[in-house]
């Protein structure tokens, strides 16, 4: 298996659209989709999709972790049901990964946001940090490297665990490059489910943001400061389901 796409399953209708989209994004590579969540599918799943039912809902970081453990691909990529990839995006990202010939290299697509999943947006970057050598977002990267890092930290139950693990990757010799012929658009208005929106406010988004700043930044507060080369606090893994 070349690529495993994984994530949390909360909104079956949106995942239906995402599965159709992924078939456009991967027309040459072999790929699978592994998802976990509390809401069961409302439609028949294709043969290359594995669904894990988690009830009660442990949070999307936990669901994503449970899904990742079943991934069989050489590379993995977490996506949400509000993400849409451009034509041949997974093909092009995987080709870039093989070209780099470095299992610690994370391949980023270009990125943008919009309620219509506009794949013509020219925004070239994902989420920036004070260091130009560290970016985080939705990379395709080696399952081997992800597993060596231990997966997501259990404290980031609803986010931003993806940022934390990628910062840990940089601390362990990881690097990133862009696949400029791959584009990912994230609909940050999808059903009010954005980080910082109502759902996350109820589940402690401020506390989680402060946690990552205390772990990774010199001043321990949001905004400003220097990105540290190592986290202040030890990694706490998500236990086996």
C-alpha cells in the first residue's frame, strides 16, 4: 500500500463527499482510508475504506490515533471531512516523497480555506511558526516516522495534536518540503466545527492552545516568543484502545 489516508469520522455526509474526492486525488497510487468515530456510516463503504466505531466519542485526536494504528501504507496522511484535495494530489505528493528519499521528510500540499472548497486558491503555505524550518498542517509522511514518534499526545484530545507531533518530528531530525502540484482546501466553515469555534470553545480550546505554547515556546504564552528545539514537558502517548 502506497498511501493510507486516516482521520476521525464525525459527519458521515461530509465523508461521503470526501471519499469521492479522494478517488480523484489518487488515480495512480494504491491507497486506503481508515477512519474512526462515534457516528456510523449512513452509506455503503468502498472496499478500501475501514471504519472503526468508537462510542462514547473520545475526541478526534484519539479517533485519528486509533485509525492510524490500522494503516498499512508506506506513507500516511491525516485529513478531515472538510478537506478537499486537487486532482492527482496524492499521486504527486507520493512521487515527491519517493524523490526526497528520506523517511523523515514531510510532504506538504499547498493550502487554502473557503466554504466552497476552492481548489484554485494560490495560498502557498500551511501553518507557520517563528522558525522557517518548521511548518505544520496536513502532510504526507512516513508511517514509520509517525510511529517512532509515538503518535499523538493524549492531552490534545480535541487539538492541536497534529501541530505537536509535527513539532516533535522536527525535534527528531524531520524536515518538510512542498509539493507545489498538490493542493488541499479546507472548509473552515463546515458545520461550525472549526478550531476556536463553538464546539472547541466548549471543550477547552483556550486551554489547549495555551498547552502547546507552554510546551514549545520560550514565553509560554500565545503569540510572540521563540520556538524551542525541544518541548518543555514529556510526551504522553494515547494508550492502546
